[in-house]
C-alpha cells in the first residue's frame, strides 16, 4: 500500500507521516530529509526564499 501525504507548510505532514510509518512499519520518503541532507550544508546566511524554492524543485525532480 502506498500513502502520498501532501499539504501546506506546517500542516503536520511530517508528524502524521512518522506516526503512520511507526504504525505500519513502513518506509518514509520525505523531501524534508532530502533537503536537510543534500542542500542545507551549502546554504549561506544570505540565501533566501528563492534559494529554497530552487533546491526544493531539484529534490522534487529527483523524486
């Protein structure tokens, strides 16, 4: 079974997904984890919204 969880920023997607993962012994693929691992180490303090949007789009294209 596949669950696709979508929603607005801050709506609880990650929290819900982690709970669902625990209950079903599932696997979680999260763009949050991908972004933190792949991109945040390269972020400078002056990078803003456009930087995030570009990197999120890259992650979505990979997924």
